[in-house]
C-alpha cells in the first residue's frame, strides 16, 4: 500500500506531504483544486511518462516521492531481478523531472522507466475515466482476459510466441528456397556456362602470389644469378671452416675460464644455422633455371585471372567457392523439388506445433472467461445491474495453404463482450448497448475482479462514480467500500455516498497568494467531514438538516 506521498513543484502544487492509511481514503474538493494532480503524481511513480510542462512555473525541477509497503512475492522477485535492495518489504520510489534529465529511482538506485513499470504493476492500479474508452474497444478484450490470470496465461503465451517465431523462420526459409529454385530453373543455362568457364581455369588458392613471385624471379634472373654466384664463391673459400675453427678454440677456452662459455654456446648455435643457410644457398644456385617462354605464360595467366576476377567481381578464393556453389545449384530438377518438399514438410510440422500451442492458449482463456462471466455477473448484481454477460470467442481454424495470417501476437482468438442489460433483449456487443452510467459500473465490476485475482495492494479510482446518483450511487459506494476491506482504496469522488464510507477524508483546496496559485491539503476531522459531505449534498449553502443527514450517513455507513 501507499503510505506516504511527497510532491514538490508539480504544476500548482508547491510542496505537500500526504500520509495514506489502510481502507478507503477519499479526496474531495472543488474543480481545479488539484485532486487530479495527486493522481497524476502517483501515476508518475507507477511509470507514466513525464512532461516538462508539469514543472511549476519559475522552478527548474519537480520531484515526486512515494513510500510503498507490500506483501507480494511477485514484487519481491521483480526487485531481486533488478538487483534493487529493500528491507521490511518497503520501497521508496522517486521521480525527478527537469530540463536536463528525468531521473527514476527505487531505494536510491537509478533505474529505467521500463524497469519501473515491471515493478509498479505489483504496487498499485489507477482506474481513470479513459479506461471506459478502452472497454468500448474490442481490441483490448484479450488483454483484459489475459490480465485476470496473467501468470498462467503468460506461460502458454510464451510457449506459443517461441513456436510462432520458429514458424516464421521456417516460412522464410521455405519461401527463400522456393524463390531460389525458381531462379535456378530460369537461369540454368547461364549457371552451366559459368561453371564450365570456371572449371576450365582450374583456379588454385594462393596462385596469384606464386605467379607474382615467379614473374619477379624471371624479370630479375640475371641479377639473382650474379648475386648467388658471388655468394657461392665466398662460401667455396672455406669461410665456414674459419668460423668452425674459432668455435673449436672457444670450446677449449671455456674449459679454462667459464666466462667463455656463453660465447661458445652462442657461436655454436650460429655455426649450425650458418651451415644450414650455406647449404640452402648452394642448392638454390645449383638448381636455378630460366625458361624465356615461361614469363610470357605467367603474364598471360595473370592477365586471364585479372579479367576473370573483374568479370565476376570476386577474388580467387570467392570464385572457387562460387564454383562449388554452382555445382550445388545445378542439381537436377528432381533433387531441387525433393529439397523444397523437405522444407515444406518442416514448415507443416512447425505450423501444426504452433497451432496446437495456440489452441492450448485458447482453451486456457475460455476456462478463465467462464470464471470471469460468473464473478462479473455477481459484481454487476451488487451494482444494480442484473445483467447477463458472456465472452464470445471466434477462434481461427487451420489454413490448408499453411497461411500464417491466422496467427497474431495474442494467438488465434478474437473475442467480444456480450451483455443483456434488459431482460428479453438478448445478448448484444457491450460497446453498442450500454449507457455511460452502466459502463462505469461495468468497469468497476471488472476492476473488482482484477483486484482480487492480482492481489493488488492499492487501487486508485479517479472519478469512477461520475454520471451516477441516487440508489445506484449507494450501490457503487458500497462496492468501493467492500473493495477497501481487503485493498487500500484512494478515490477522487463527488458522491457523498462514497465519501461517507471513507476511513480517511482529505480535502484538496487551492488558494491564491501574491498572484500565485497553491494547492493545499487537509485531512478532515469528523466534524469537518460531516460539513464537507453536507456541502456535497447541498451543492451550496449547508443547512442543519443536511448536516444531520450527513452525520447519519457516516455513522450508519449507508
């Protein structure tokens, strides 16, 4: 539950602190005093987006802070996943709005707005008049059903969505292969020519480097030969023997003084390396050869390869891979059709698995809907609406062509809410038959269901009782009061019937001081509460009889 709310520099609110209690708290006051601003500030703590226009004129930032106490294992889990520290099942949520940055924190840890939303859905729920509009749009109905048991539904929905992703990939693979096969059949002659051309060149990885090296050798043959001849002449003068003799003498010296040992070991290693180098140089000199025709052959080959690379826009390595690809592409039409049929089979299997998962999700929803229908009609009866209510399902069937059009992100169901508000009129779509007053009661009945199923600790009603009066108002007030017996309820109301049942009554007022408007709050005493309710009854001047009636309403809880 929300135990404390602090708001600073938010619209006409300069600085207020409100302590909330268990049970039913009502907020009353004249239009424009700031009642909705209180709700707006709470909604920011629950993840609504902020606007710079919310900052009080002349100030550089607005801050909203709320302290929540909770008993919800799901909330504990959400906080743990975000690594947010907490103790005594209490958290402090804060929002700072400024031109430079908007900061969201839970227990002094900065988090993102999306992270706040994963936590706040377990803290409180705000019911506003806009929810009525949502109830008129059947596209929202699946979310309403799923929200009643989102823990159960999500298990099936996640399975379905994973299979749907896999199915979409299988369809993409099938379509890609089908298009590829059509292209192959159309371009077969071209591919056959390209394969023959590439095979005729007999390309080898690294061939260009070898050809360049050999061409450089042939172009510089005379210089290379002369240098090798000079090297061999030097080698033949027994230069290596002189080094060998020095090595032998150092070996003897190390026996007399250890300081010569490193010199000996180093020269000994170099000697055998030089010996190997000399042998390689002599071999190269003895096997050097020159073919005047070879250079022309190499240049012709290099030119052919350059033209081939330019034609295909590929390197030798890529041309060799392309050659392999062409061999694969040029399978027989029968082999290609077999490959396509295998992909079609994979697609069909994925389609059937996805459809079965969607059917399981649909059956879970239908079971939940029966519970909702039963409990909702009981709630509607409490609100003086003895109505029949039915959730009608239209579930898509499999497509023989394996079309994925039947699969939506929410499954294969389309639903409508049907209601009969007048006996004998028959069930009709909710959006077409109910009045504004009826819609508000239906919405309240639905909210009562969700509060129970989700174990929401705080529910906030923003003028849910607009447009009703008389006996209906009393019924609505009793329903709100009954909800408050197990859940903290904060309600903006214009109904004396609701205000009279409150455990705590806060009056919101505004005053003008030195040309500035300020919102003020006051928790009313019993006498002040009686007067406020009498004023709500009269709509103007308060009489003694109205005060007596207001007192009776409060004391008798009626």
